[in-house]
């Protein structure tokens, strides 16, 4: 398998980017859908473009694929200007959200379509198709008619059909959104290992932040046509740049605080915080908060604590979600390992470093 | 996504053909309507409005025009009265056999127009089936004359022809009425009749308009039914046009009457389009 | 779409519907029955049973010439209508150009305009060009008048097509030409066949436009027409019955195609030609 498809290990940032998106703008009628996007994609990486519907993520993908023309900016692939080449000549392939399998062709003919269109050597075609189908575990359906396949099976065929062409970049437009939860999780694992095996750059579009975090080497969070943050999943989760990022990815408590002399105060809660004085917004993840009684004996770094009345306790299996009234206008949400049923008043604790300072809106 | 060559390639050939064989001919029609015919049966290019004036001043033409409009109105009304309940029945009451019944409505459409007109001729004639039947039952003792060669016969024949035409769009729009709206109406306490008046009928309006327009316009321009079953008292405006292009050689006058019909049709279409736009939820 | 709506009992409505069906079929029934009637077209009840009229029909060479002419005209008209209607539908679906709304209206106009107007206009065009009337002029007339049928049908098929398939084809490296023939065209197969059948049938029965453009060779409807002027003969019943059977056969075949396409999910339940099919323009 690896002999047929290129296999490069994932290298980050030091090499020249494979795909360079520079100040790209796109408008539909008078509405601006993409407002100056700049993004570099490294060779062999799994990049996810994450965003709500209407954020422009699918438009960006379609610009890379060549189904739309950009209004401003440039897209480069290596030394070539990509956006000046028509779609059928780009070394980019797409897995569509609706799979777009050709119903009048068999699975084999579907997968062979791109090879035939570009006049690949005839004697190579059967072998390459067979290997592509084996890679997505669809070998037994080689001669089937697409109408007999389930959604998940069609999606694998779509994947094989794209990958058999050895594109330099594979675009995936929310490919898992139509699958049920279990199949979805299974496909996520398969996609990830497939990408590692094949080494092709994947650009994956989704609105599901959990999916993004599970699969990606890097996440590009898009909001109303602008990039909020581009970073590795751990980084984007642990150090969100803006309030939007903090709330979109995972859950958080947004604390409006005043920083003065190295101490941040948000109503009834205070913690040590370096950084400029003045009003500031902080993000504190619920799982960062623990019961003071359950705290480790030797904490690493400074801690802060506060008292609060548990307004609500929701059982969640491994962790419980607590809604705490500490005297602030907003309740604090905390996720703690199943403590059993708790009584009203408790003392809570968190590491000061877990309160991350975030910007209000996105300033590009 | 589509290159400029592609778009040009699909736009230009139809544009050329339509210009050559629709736009230009209509333009010629337009020009002819302003010319006249000399006593030597030659068309003279003296631009004037005489032909249009004649259409409205000549008592014969005016009578026939008004009769045509009346007949078209009657046919439209009758075709709607027949077509709507049929469509309603199929859409709301004929669960299992709906497709078969639908096909049964379409089949008469594909029996040739001429064939059906001719059939009515044989039925309505003085020794035709209807008279024969009535005499057989001793309801009448002599053939009834006015069945054939009268406006009545024209209306009857054209209603028969155009009922499927009103049925089709009405059925389509009834099928599009979301059933949960009907259920909601019942749930809120409205009787079936009230539901029909306040929910179903308004939502089927686009279909009614489309069907009525079809029936009215095509009846207005019809010249075959009058020739088959109309007789002298059943002549319609298109028959006058036909004779002006035939024996009563006067192409410019015929062109004027035709162009007037064209204007009428286009006006009617834009009116119904505007009404439809206001009533349609997109 | 019609789902599981509870069919209520409605005896009056049912009776009314039956009456309408009776009204629609009565003349047709009379026609067929009397084509076998020995004493011709009049009287009631039909007296004798005979196949004479059919026998007479089969040796009527003038009539069969007309049938042949009609078939030729219809076949070529199908080619013209599809050949112009297909790019027209594609243009309406995909291209933006100045005057597009006007173009759309003009293409659809012959659908609802009384045939006499289109026929007359073309007559004047040919007269102005000094062209004699013949089957050629009839073919141009039919082809032009029926473009709207082709355009409507194909446009509906385009709208229902999965656009992503064309994008997938381009994405995989096939250019526009290849994409059209390998992907778009097969997807339009049902629409094209339906349109062809419709146009063929309509052309066979076309009278209004043909009336003004006919030369020496008659089409079938005009041949029947000229005989009708001379007087009623039961032979006409016979040929009418045959035409009816042929039309029914064609339509049933069309219907079978459509239901098969519905089953594979290619097409939604069919509702025939409507100008309003093209009213709502997608942006």
C-alpha cells in the first residue's frame, strides 16, 4: 500500500507551505462571505477549518477546489498560482458532503473516473482502483451499483475516488455530517489513520468542534468570514485567543475582571494574574474547577479559591456538572469527578494559570 | 464554475434561433399591422392605425371579438368548475388509485384535438348520437337543432378540451399544500368546509390562475372548434383572421387583429404573474 | 408529498368526479364504438358491427402518405426542439446575461400563445423571404413552437439534478465538454426522452401552426381536416381510434419511464408542463 501512495511523515512549519492562501476575499451579491483570509497549509498536515454555518468555511473550500472565483487575494500551491487554473486542472480533489457518486456508473468506474479523464496509462488503472478500494475497505463492492450502497459505503467510495488520483491536497466538505453518531466516530478514527498512512495533506471542513479536536494537526476557526485563531488543538483549547474561541471550542466560564497590582478580581472571585492592569476578560474551563476538599496536597503554581452555593447538580456519568452561585451575577459552571450528592455551600479551588486572558472580539 | 466559453456556447445558438424564428416574425407581424391592402390586392407600406381602428369600429368584428371573450370566459369558468373538484378529489380523497386516476385524466389530452372536436360533431348533430338517444327514449320527437352549429356547441367542445388543462396545474398546487396545515386547521376547530375555504383554496390559487390563463388564452385564439361545430353563429375572432389570410385577402388587417390578441395574451400573463407572486410563499 | 392523509367519505364529491370522468370519456367512447358501426356515424343505438371502415382505411393511400409526412415532420421537429431546447435550458439554468428574463419569456411564449399567431408570423417571414410553403416550413414551425416544451422539461430535470456530480467530475479532472457528455447528459436522459415523446405526440396532432405553413404535402391532421370539410365518413372514426391508441401507448410508455425514474430517486412525481415551472428563478 505504501509503495503505491506517497508516505511522508508529518512535518510542521519549518518547510515551505504546500498551500498558501493570501488575503482572499469573496462576495456573494453584496454580502462579504470571506474578508481577507490568510492561511498557510503545511505539506502532510491534517488541517480543519472549523466554523458555524455561514462562517464561510465551505466557500473557502470551494475556492481552493476551483468551483468559485475569488474577488481578491491569491492562492498559491508551491510555486504555482492556483486560483488561475480551472478546477479540472488542479491537483486538488474533493470529497463532497453529499458524496456525489455517479449513479449511472459502477463503483469501479466511479473510482476510475479521474484516472480515465486524465488519460492515465490503461494498464495501471485496474490495479490502482483495486488498491484504492482496498484502502477504504470496499473491495467486495467493486462491481456494485452505487444505488445499493449505504451512506457510509458511498462515502468510502467517494474517498477512494478522490485519493486514487494522488492529489497534493484532499478537501473534505463535512463528510461525516450525514452519518449517525457511532458510524461517525468510527469513520473519524479511520480517516485519521488513513491520512497518516497516505501522508496527503487533508483540509477538513466541519462545524463540530469535538471532531475538529480529535482529528486535526491544526484547527483554523472561522467566524463570519474571518479567522479567529489558527493553532494546534491543545493550544486552541488551552489558550483561546478570544472569547468566541473560548466559547465555541469546549465550554467555559467567561469572567469579567479588573486586574490591579497583579490580582484579577471578578466579583467574589480573585486570583493572581500577571499582565496589564485594567478591565479584562478571562476564560476558565469548568473542568479546571475542583472541590477544595478534593484538592491535591501540593498544588503546582498559585491557586485561587471561592465559596459558592450549588444551585444545580447534574449527573454526568464520570463527571458532574455543577452550577454554582458565588454571589456574582453569572453562575459559575464546574465539572468535577463524581462527588456523590453535594450539600449546598462548598469551597472551590482552581489553578490561577487556568484562568486565561482572552480578547473580546477578533481584531485581525 | 462555468467558463465563459461554456456559457456563450449554450446561450448563443438558442438566442439566434429564437431571434430568427420568433422575434423577427413577431416584428414582421407588428409591421404588417400598420400597413394596408390596395384595391389591386397588393400590400402597401403606408404606416397607419386604420387596421386597429377597424377592429373596434366595424360592428361585425366587435361583435365577434366580444363573443370570443364571452366564450373564452364561459369555457374557463366551466373548465375550472369541472377541473377543480376533480383535482381536489384526486389529491385528497383518492389515496390508493391516485396515480391511475391521474393517468386517466391525461389520456383524453392525448387524443387528438381534431378527433375530439369531430366526436362532438357526431354526437351533437341532428342525426347524431345525442339526438338519436333522446328520440330513442322518446324525450324528443324531432332533432334538436341548436346542439350543433352554435356557440353552445363551441363552449361544450372547448370545455371538454380544456378541462384537463385546468386540472393539471390545480392538481399540482393541491399536491403541494402541506397536509400538516390541513391537520392544524382541523385541530384548531375549523370544519372541513371552512378549512377548504381558508386554507386549501388560497394555497391552490397559483394553480387556479395558471389553469385559467391557459384555458382562457387558448380558447380565445381557437379557430378549429368554431369551424367544426360553431356554424355561422359560433364564429370567433381567429376565424376572421383565418379568412383574412385566405379568401378575404387582407394580411395587414389580419396581422393587426393577431397582434392585438398577442398584446392581450401578454398583458393577461403579466397580470396573473403579478398576482401569483403576491400569493406565493417562496 | 400527499402522504398519509385520511381519505374521508365524500359521496357527492366522488359522484361529481365520476361525472367529470364520464364527460371526458364520452366522446372518445362514441368515437371508438361508432368506428365499428355498420351504418356509419349517426343514429342510436349503433346497429351493426363491422371492420369495414378499418379495411377501407388500410387501402387509403392518400391517408398513409399523410401519416408518413406527419412522422417525418414530427421526427425532425423533435431534433430541432431538443437541439435548441437543451442549450436554452442550460443557459437559463447556468448563465447570466443581459435580457435573460426577456429571453425566457420569449422561449416560453409559444407554449401559451394560440398557435395561430405563431403560425401567421412565420408565414409572413417565409413570404417575405420568398420561400414556398412545404413540409420544410411546417418543420420549422413545429420545431420552433415546441422548443418551449423541451426547455421546460429539461430545465426541470436540471433543477433536480445533483449539481455536486458535475463539480465532482470537474474536480476529478474532466473538462466541461467531457463532464457534459459523461455526467450531465446521462442524468438528463429521462427528461430528454420525456420531452422527445411529448414533442413527437404534440407535433403529430398540431393543426394551428401547420394550417398556415402547409404546402402541397399534407400532414395527417390536415388531411383529416380537409376530408371533414367534404363530409363525415366513418373512416375518420377508424383513423381517430388508431391515433388514440397510438397516443395512449406513447403516454403509457412515458409514464412507465417516469415511474422507474421515481423509483431510483432521479425524478419527483411528475406534474405536466406548466409555464410556472420556470417562474421562480434561482439566483
